C-alpha cells in the first residue's frame, strides 16, 4: 500500500518543513509514500537504504537527494544494529515552480530531472558544511516562504558550482585535494601563496601544474572559488555586497563586479534579486 501525503497535513509553516529523522529498521522499508510537495534530504550520519521507485539506493554520510512529488519512496537502515540519520526539508511545488520560472533553469536539472538517480549528489565535507549553513534559518525555526526560497536558491547555487568544480580525469591527487581545500570559505581570503601551501609546493610549481593539467592559472581557480562563495552568500544572506566581496578576498570592489558579471552574466544586485523572488509570488494556491 502506498500512502499519499499532502502538504496541508504536515506541521508546516507557509513555506515548508525542516526535520531531522532517524531510521533503524533493518533492510525493511517503512511505509512507502508519495506526496503533493517536493523535498530534499541529506545524510548526516550512518548508512541506510533509500527505497525509491522500486529501487534500493545506498545512503551514506554527505549524500544529498532531491525528491519529486510523484516519487514513491521510504527509508531503512543498511543492516541490523545500524541507523541512518538525515535532515529533511519539504516545500510546496508552487514555490519551486516560481523559482524555476525566475531563473533557476540555468542551474542543473534539480527537481525538473525525472530520473531519481540523477538527483543524487555526493558532497565533500566543505560542501556539506555550506549546506548546513544554508539551512541555518530553517533549523532555527523560520518557516516562511521567503526563507525556503532562499534556501532552495542556495542549494541550486551550491550544486551548480559543485558540478563545475569536478576535477578532470588524470588530475594528480595532491592538486585535486588542494583545489578542493582552497574552496573552503576560510581559505578564500588567502592568495596564491596560501594556495601553494595547501598544495605543499612553491607558487611556481603550482602555476606550472595548474596550467599543464587544467589550462588555467591558480588565480583563475581561486577567483572561481571566490565567486562561487559570493554567489551563495548573495542567495542566502542580506549582507552588504562590499562585505561579501571582502570576505571572499576581493579587495577591489570594481574588480569583483567585473569578474562577477563575466561569470554570471549579471550584476551582484540583479543576481540577488533573481535568486530571492518576492514572497508574494509564492501564495498558497
């Protein structure tokens, strides 16, 4: 039997729900269900199985999964004596539709993707920490549509940038690790010398290696990481743009604007407005 859940029966605010769940039922799914809303979840700890559309998908720490309304799914632990703990966020389909029309078509497929396997994303520790940061207001009790729209836009930005940052095949392990570590928010204000220290080499050797393997410069990589974090901050906070730019390592605001427009095709102000549509567009239907 498949249970059908409706948004109006959830203990939700105007925008959606935020909850932490734990499953310890061993290899037997809880009641299967579908719904009239979308959701996502990410694994905080443990191992489990996501029973979705007739398939069992493994769950491990750092996995982010997007769920469409029509998906039939449930959860279990991976085996006897274990449990899986995850954070779940549910929200109205009308909210997603408004964001999609408002510009998120430029992001990866997200909830528009029909194949459930294409809606699984493996996050590294830094990306997982940023995801938790995006959900901070929801975890603190915000349940309005504006907070949920900001969160979803931030997730779209996170996944778009993560897809662009996948290391190419054949990249040396030390360089791949350095490229990942330099994207951590607390590393962004450092320059090329700090990047070289993360890589364990001289700036000159770093420059040669990056050019040989990636056909870029270390400055290109560092600026891409800075811009990605800046875009995420614009999506999810009201901090002044000059503060966002400074924290990301841009001492020259004009240079930040130039690079931002080159990457995203618009100004930081317009990017923020597109990512955070007015709540009035997300009224209860």
